[in-house]
């Protein structure tokens, strides 16, 4: 019997390990060649994924980065301009793939807590002019990672949709943590999906599957994305072994994200009492801290965490702490007590 493994690692929710049920599902997977469309677990994951989001189709990809890449490629032509939030993962953290693979121009809009003012989006859209590239896509991120795991509200999502459609743009959502957003907002994820054309959602973050993402959207866009996935080397053959845990991720691991959010709040409150500054508005599973008020450097923080058996990676005067599957309320309490003793 495989037990739920403790995972005292605040670096990210990408570190989550599969649940015992997921490991069993991988073991029992029937498997087939997915490039021929023959893998039953992949087919089921794509069917269930599309259904959960109220979309026509879904595509299983290796990672969030690949999911965003194939979606952006499917929506655009070489030489288009796309609008993104300044701190978005696609713009900052995906190795410039949009420029390299898509030959796309990027126009960034500065958000406040991850939220872009629709007027700024409108101002970023190019008018039809022989000198300008056409603007064809708006990318949104929900929850917004570098803004502190902020869930964008349905009204905000609708405001992007309205401005995009008024200008004939498609909308792609980097929903690496879209289930965290839905849980934090207390809404069905379909309501978020209503305001976008495509979504990339990660199975391998808080939902604890070992590998992979889904791209969901209209059939014709997903067909194009599938072709781009093959071009990028992402045709995966007996991928059911990793798709089987993905099915459990989206059907059984969503509700427990509320525990991660509660644990993040508990962590933020505890650290604030000790004198550590929490710099974000904690609404989901991320706590951004500044430990300079207690006189600690990143080295002090990292060493203290290591001594206590935790993984955390301080840089400069702060770090991001992410709560996830494998970290329980008791672990948060003992982490806070441990830090308090050492300050
Ligand atoms: N984010 C990772 C790091 O790359 C920063 C993390 O630890 O948070 N979109 C968003 C919003 C993400 O946060 C990430 C991963 C991705 C896309 C990419 O997913 P992967 O890592 O599966 O390629």
C-alpha cells in the first residue's frame, strides 16, 4: 500500500507527487499508440477535460509551456502581434517561444494585481495600417502567478473577452492554475471558460499529476494545436501511463485545493506575527514574503529551512512559498513554530 507522501517543499506546487490512486491508475493503464489515437486513457482524459470546461475538444501535452506554445501557434500567423500582461508566464518564463516558434511580436500591458485595464488592452490593439502588424490574440493568466496567485474575477475575465471580441482578437487563457481560481472564486470552471477561446491547464501543479497539461477549446483550434504538438516532438505514443493520473487530477483533486488556500492563509498569518512581511494578497496557494524586517538574508532563510527539513529558495530579501498536496495544516503550524524559535 503506497501512502500519501509528505512533501515539505515550498518552492512550487510543481513538486507534488502523484497520489496512491494515481500511481495505481498508471500501473493499470490499458495503453495504446496515441499518435494513432489509440490510447484509451489519453482519449478519456481529453474527453473529460473538454467536458469539464464546456469546450468542444482537448489536447494532452507534456507541459504548461508546450500547451501555451501550441495554443498560441494555433491562434496566430507569423508576424502577428499578441497582447500579454507584463509579468505573465508566457512573456517572462517561456524562453521567448512566441518569438522563436511563432515569429510573433509581443505587446505587453502592465496589470495591477495581474489585472489588465481593458482600456490599456484597447490602446494596445493596432489599427489597420500598412505599417503595422495585425493584433490577433490576447493572452490572460488566471491565477496570476507573479502577481501573487491572484484569481481574476468573472467580471474581469468578461471585460477582456468584450474588448478582445470588439477587436476581432481571440483570447487564450494560461490557466496553469485555473482550478485554483475557480475554487477561490467559488465558481464552476466553465464560467471562467465562457470568457476565453482556449485554455491551457496544468495537471502537474496543485492537482498532483506527475506530468502534463491539457489545452481545451474549439475543435478546429485543437486540431491545429495537435499538429503543432507533433511538430514540436510532442506525439507521445503510450501516453496513457501519464494520462491516467491526469484523469484523477481533474475529477478528484480539485476540491482539495481549498485546503492549500487555507494553509497559505495560515502560513501568511503566522509569518506576519513573527515579523516577516507578506507582500501579496493571499487568495490562493501562494505567499510571497520579505524576510528583511527580521534581519535575515536569503542565506539565513535557506539554511534555516534546510535545518528544519523544508525546501525553500530565498533570493535577495524574499521568496515565494507555495502550499500544495503533501503539506498539511500541522506541517504549516510546525514550520511557523520552527521559524519563530530561530528568529
Ligand atoms: N510555473 C512554474 C515556474 O515555471 C515559474 C512555477 O513554479 O510556478 N503558466 C504558469 C502561470 C506557470 O506558473 C507555469 C509554471 C507554466 C505556465 C508552465 O508550466 P510547465 O512548468 O508545466 O511548463
